[in-house]
C-alpha cells in the first residue's frame, strides 16, 4: 500500500519546500546608473586563494538587456565587454 501513497506524500513535501523557498527568496533588480560589484571568481576561475577578493568593483549599470541581464561599465565610463547575469552582481553600498 505504501507504493500507492508515497508519490502523494513526496509531491506534498516538494510543494511545501517550494512554497518555503519562494517566500524567502528576493529578486535582485538594478536600475541604470546603480553602482554594483561583480563576482571576481567568474572572470578568474583559477584563482582559488582563501584571502583573494570575491567581488570586484564598483561598476555602474549602463544598460538593462533583459529582466536579469545587464551591461556594466567602469567608473571612468569604459564598457566591460560581456553581459552579466543578476546572480553575478551585488549592490554596492558606498
């Protein structure tokens, strides 16, 4: 009888876990002109020192290409050649 009930129990557990996660997750959104930091380990994957910086910046958001993709530029106005997903950016607090 367990093989009949077990899929329903698993589905209920998945639903509860998803609801808990969705309640706590916060969507990051930036506006053009916001100051951000970019994840350093993405551009330098071989750098695995414990004390090496994890974030680099600040940079300025220059363009929003989609709901989660941004173009950034340096503070001098030089464009960074690739686009950045919102998960690799963090708000810069000065």
